[in-house]
C-alpha cells in the first residue's frame, strides 16, 4: 500500500454519485487537490465538474458492470445511494437494499479484482443508531449498516483497504432535503417551532468532508473501523437555525414549542423520524480522527454557513427607516452598549444560578487530578494567603507554555522594579508545579478564579493588584470587565490571535471589541497577530515574541551524562512535542530510516505526557520495541523508541539528540516553538502547519536553520539525510542557533513599552 495514492498511477480516483450534491463537490475538491478524478453516473448527460472524467454505469445493483469505470483506478469514493426509504413499503425497502447493500458489495468485489488499493464508503451516522437499537432504526440506516458489514467481509478477504465514513447531516451549496426546507422557511421569514429544543447534534460542511476524504486518500489509515467526522463543535437545533439565519442575513424566528408536543405531532402526522432528527441528540464520536489522524474540521459551522450562503444572503443598507442622519447613527451606536450590558447582566445571573453545579464540576475535576483539591478555594477567589504590602502587579499565564515564555519578562521587571511584588495566576495543575520550581523568590502563585462574578470579585478584593498583565490569549469576560470597572490598568503581552480564533471573535463583533477594549496596551507576538488584534479594535503593535527571549530549556547534567552513556553507539533523533496523528508518522519514519541506520533510536516526547500509554500502544501495534520513561524502563540494545512521556525534560532530550523534529506541525495544530530546539544546537525539522509560529519559522528558514516537510515520506527523507551527513547537520544547527540568538533582543523593548503603565500605577 503506497503512503500517497496521488503518486501511484497518476492518482486516478473513482467517485460514485458524481452528479449528486455530495459526489459533485467531492469530485471538484479532489480535482483541486491534485487527483485525477473519474465520476460515475447512472445516466448520460448528467453534469460533472470541469476536469472530471464522466463514466456512465447505469442503475446500481448486484449486476452492475463496473469494469470500464474501474480501469486504472487507485481508489474508490462510494457516495451513490438511495436515501429516501419508505418504512412501510416492502418494494421500496427491497429496492434500497438492492442499491445500498448489494450494489455497494458488487462494486467493492469488482474494485478488489481490479487492484484498487483503497475503498472509502460514505455511510451515515444513523448507522450507529441502527447498530445500537435495531428495532428503532430507520430502514435507510439499516441498509447502510448492512452495507458496512458486507464491505468489511469483502475487504477482510482482499488486499484492499476499507475506510467507512459515518457523517451526520451534510450541508453546503446545493444541499437538499431537510436543509433545503429549513433554508426556504428562514428565507420566507416563517416562524419555526424549535425554540424550546435543548439537544446536541453534529453537522458537517461538505468542504470539511472533502478535506478529510483527500487526507484519507493520501495518508495511511489511522485505525481500522469506521470514522465519524463532524464540524468542530455540535450544535442544538435552535443554534443551527440561528447560525443559518445569520448567514442569510435574517433573524431566525423560533417559537418555544415544547418538544413533547412536537413529538406528538410527529406521531400523529407520520413524521416521527423527521421530528426525532430535529429534537433528539446525535453527536459524532470523532476521537479516532482526532487521535489517530490529528484531524479536526478546519471550519466551524457558523462560518461554513456564511461561506455557503454568501450569494443568497439578504443585502441590507447601513440604516433603515427612521434611522437616518446623525440621530439615527447615534441611536445605532448606543444600542450595542445597552445590549452588551444586558447580555453580561444575564450571564452573571445565569452563572450565579449554576454556582452549585460549578462546585460539583470543580470537585469532579479534582477527583480526576485536573485540579488541586487542597486549593479549590482559590478557584472561588479565596485562599489563606494575605496580600503583601506595597505595590503588586498581577500576571496571568494560562498554562506551562505561557508561563515559560513570561519568565524572562518576570525576571527583567524584577530587576528594574525590585520594590514591586508579583502575583502569578495560572489555570492548570502542571503550571502550578512549574511556578513552584521556576518563579523567583518572593513571588506568589494562585489559581485563576473561575469566571463567575462572586469568584472574580473575591479575587480582586483579596489581592487588589495595581497593574495586570495577561499573557497570550486569555479573554475571560467577567475578569476583564471587573478589572476595567475597578480602574485596573491591563496589558496583553505576547498577544496571540490565531486565524481560527480570529474568525470566532470577529463573528462576535461588539462583544470582541468590548473585551479587547479592556486593555490599555496590546503587545502582539507577531505582525500577523497584531494585524488580527487591531482588526478587533485593539491598540496592538508587535515588538517581538517573548518566546524568542526565553533562556534555553534546563536539563539535569547528571541525567544527561547517564543517558549519553546508555546510548553510546546509537544513532539518535528526537520527535518533540508531538500531537495525535504525528506519532504514527514518526513510527513510519523510524522504520524507513532504520533501513539505512541500523542502530537508530528514536526519542519520542509527546506534547502531553498523559498520552504515554496510548502512544505506546500505537508504536507497538506497528511492531516497534518501546522503552517508556514514565515506567522507569531502561534503553536497551533492542529498543527502537524511547518514549519520553514525562514533564519538564524537553531540554534534556534536545541536548541528547541534536536532531529534532518539532511536532504540532504535520497536523492542524499550529506548531510548537522551534527556537527551543535551535537554542540548544539542534538541527530542526518541522512540518508546514505552523501558523502559531509562522514568522519564527520563516526567519529560521531564511537563515538555513530549519527543514520543512509535508508528510511522513518527507520527514523520513529529511531526518535520514541529516543523520547520514554530520557536517550538513552541524551547519544547519549552527545557522539555527545564530538565527535564534538574533531574535532574542525584544525583551528590553517590551519592558520599556510597559513602563508607562507601571509609572501610572505608581502615581495612583
């Protein structure tokens, strides 16, 4: 099985149902992704996207001859099906089985015989319901489940790989059925009886599905079985209607009809399944995609609907009747402020009402080790420690990464303003341990209070900070607004706003501007972050990235000597800060490199140490011998991978390996900081999905201090080449170190930019 189907036989992919909503869009997206695409049609004359080769196969069933369609094909994406099945019509059910079950099986058997390498079957999330409750499942779902079983039997007896996708409702331009009906109702301004529904349902934008299909065609399948893709977050039916209305430029009029009445109406009208689809819960389980492939749908439902319906959205002017001139403009400008105050007042009331539930939630987190049971009072703004005398500045860093980047700033402020006391808040147990280890003497640490009015007020009343610094991207509404009400000067330092977060905050409009407006100063970590923050109304500028100013990561010298002795004679490389989906790539790269490097030892340090057990299982399933550091297992001559699943030792592994792949960059995560490796003299390899560190990576690449790769094959080739050529590896490491040192001068400018806020606080 090739790792990249696009490199085999020109990547010819057969898509069935090519004239339908899903098949047509998949054809276009796969074509744009570089595949040669052949679209299967039942009848001649049906339109397919430009550049797609049409092939007519006739009616789909057990006797369909797919020979012409399958000639030269590497992979099949099977979308064609009979979707609307009348439960009480035996003839209709028989026809559905003929198409959905027997027709799919016939195609799979013939595909296997033609040497097709991979078969992607578009099933339905409803098949899971039919699997769990056969008596209640609808006939369409039952035929999909039967087809899945038939395809698994065929794949098990052949060399053809099978991937079953179980999508929820797929929407996008040209979608029909329930989506089209809902669209017409909202466009017509009709009230819908969905306002009282409280459910959670998954949805899937057609282009999110298309991206996943392209990935599954190009990359090794993460796990056997079925996959349940969805947009990033499930929505309730009312939330989906409101998002759809917003995309159309219309207000969704939702009446609060009790769901029990809707279900009764469904029973009486014979539309029980339709009502169930609107009122019930149906959430995809996409863990196999997130953990095995690192795939998360790139676009959320609200923005996907905006893109899908941009051409249909109602166009409105800047004002309406009765709102002309300056008077109308003033009223329009005043409205958001009143609306925001009402919104936050309602939010505060809601949080007060659910305060007992929040206590249970925190207690449950404590039971799972996610909170410190002895310090839960701090989450409510309490705790035993007293505020020290004198000036106090408060710095909040969400977790380890933010706190680590802030350490040089803390040190420099302490040097320049030794009379100021420091209070640091963080939000995780691991960051509390890091604070205990690395904060300067005299600094205080507390957990950040939950964003609930009484907790926030208790925190500010107890500590009365004179100045607040928020690191990176923590925008808690109650916290920020309460600070502004108290007149507390706030600065956002090393501010970050990823493209995805920017889309969310931009959609929030006045809410985003209100929260960003709580900051007197915004110092972004990159020019692109500054631009996005400025578009949200922030007084943003970029002076440099604090992460570039951090000291090299520490390491225990005795442990480093011991590990060097244990690895004498081994060829080492490190895969650092890996995320779900990347460990499989690292394992495959290890196997490829070990062909020429017989003494190869891969050190694998996952970003989250708690994933150690899962990563070990994945590695062992690929036939690799693993020694796990958290279990105290030694490195032996037969060890293929040393699984470094411990906290705070990344500096040790960079010093030991001297060649590092920096993770979070081959999956849609945004990357990790490559300078941590470069500062310790490592030759650095990275993927290209580094939006969170784009400018840093660009500077390293321009200096020749980093190699960028696309996939597993590129990773294996780059690491293998550097291992085989020590002089090239050393030269790249030196260039990376020089570039890293050149980027470390921003700290003084950042501290000087904060000086006016400190001076103002001292005058108060």
